[in-house]
C-alpha cells in the first residue's frame, strides 16, 4: 500500500497516509455528525456535531496509528526491519522486511497491536465512565469518548479473529508453528482460515444488506472480499516457500543466456536480433559483466521513428534497478528483491563479476511445479 502523504517518522519508521483514508474519514464524520450524535444528543448547534465528529474521527486514526506503531516497535526489538507504516482504506499496515524467526517473536509482534487497541478502548471507556458517574449531563464529549471506547474494543476483538491476514491469523500461525514446528504448514492453515472468515463476512454482509440493513453491511462484505484476496496471496506465498525451500539460484536459472552489448541501437536489435531471440528479457554485457537488462516491453515503448537513434543501454533497466544474485544464493532470499524490482528478473553473477545466468518468472514457476511433482512421486 503506497502512502500518498507522509506524516513524518516514528521510531525511525516513515509513517504515511494513503488517500483512501479520506473515504473512511468522511464516512465516520458523516455517520457521527450527521446521524448518531444528533439522534442521541439532540438540540445542539450543527457546528458542535461536526466538531465532535471530526475530533472523534481524528482520535480514532491516532489510535489506529498507535496500533501499527506498536507492531513496528516490537518487530524492531525482535530484529526485523520495518519499511513503513501506512494508513489506508482497511486500517493500517506496518510493512515488515522479513519474517519472525521464532513462534515467540511472531506472537509478540502480532499480539501487541490488539493489546494496544484494547488498552486504548478501556482507557476511553474509563474516562467516559467517570463522566457518567460525576452526574454531569451526558453530552457530546461523553458521546465521543464512549464511541472511541467502543470502536477501539471492536478493533481489538476483530483483529484477534484467528484468520490471516489479521493479527489473530498471525497469532494462530505462531501457535500452530510452535505446536508442529512447521512454519509453512502453519502459514497455510492460517491463510485458509482467512479465506473462510472472508467468506463468512461476505455472507453476513450480503444477508444483512438484503434484509434491509444499511450500507454498513456492504462495508462488511467489502472487508470480507479484501480478506479473501489477502489470504489467497499469503497461501500462495507460503506454498512457494515450501516448494523452493533449500533450492539454490543456480538450480533454477537459465544458464549462459544470450546477451547483447548496450551500444546496439534499438532499430538494429529489432531488425537483426529479435527474430532469433527466444526470451522476453535480454541482459546487456560489456566484457562479460552485466550493465543492464532490456525487456521486449521496454523496446516496444520506443516509437518506430526513434529506434535508429536510441541504444539498448538507454532504454534498459540499470544501476540500482538491476536485480543481481549469486549462483549459490538460496532462491527464497532473491524472491523479495525480484518482486521489488522493476522487470521481475535477476541476473546471476559469479564471484568474478561475470554473468552466468538469468532467473525469470517462468524459471521460478517451473521450479515450483517441479517440486510439486517430486513431492507427489516420493509420496510426501
Ligand atoms: Zn495489527
């Protein structure tokens, strides 16, 4: 999830907001100031409802941030780098670089978030309770505090539902991992639970909507749909992890790929090389060392009348964008770099700097299929 606005850094982690948060913000303010507050606390001036609604929504998002920041801080304490924290349509995301190494670390990182939401909810509930006990008239301040207490408690409870990608899914994964000692199996099980929960939410949402409930029911269905998508992606990732465990880069790479020098112009390439070329990406090399990678997509984007005056080097992906790997490196360590890279391919470079192979998405899917076949034949 990309941040549209940067808010700053907390504990060294960049915190941002995606524009989609504005949708939720508007819905919350509209629901509180336009509906709930006037109904429960009538006869106040209009601006008072709007002010209370905006204040409650802002504090709600601060609580959401506190939840995500707590994940980030505990992740860092457990040796995992955190790239960013972003608030978006469905809440917050703390983007961790890497995975917990033990079930205990997983449990702590996932558990702290709902715990923080619970504490926030209880704190607002306590203050609202004090106001109620003091005998003052129950006004908009009480209403806002009570709403904040309720929504933070709902957040805590919803997040511990045992289904990935929710925090509860991570807790379930940690528990199953501890129990069976098999992290991948635990990840697949909790992702499947996520699919089930997503389907249940869609079912409840649609049922409520068609039996006359509000738009909130459709919102529930939308969250369910999002959960299913995320759970399916996690399950696939876990299965790839199982299939590629222990596989080295040089076992899956296409060795000694065809190459070309960066000074060849795009026109010559299209006229003379393309017909003989079987792949969709071509490494550029000088003296056997890779300097760039050009994909057919990049070549296609050069207008026909500019081809003669453009070299392959100019349209290639190079420098920082280029994903490099060592032949002996575990493939699973290269995958995150590949998915972050622009062209989805890694150039394999030996210790002496010479290009020895290329890893493409089709090499990886072939390796996954081969591993599935091996498992079936050995009866695992
Ligand atoms: Zn969380």
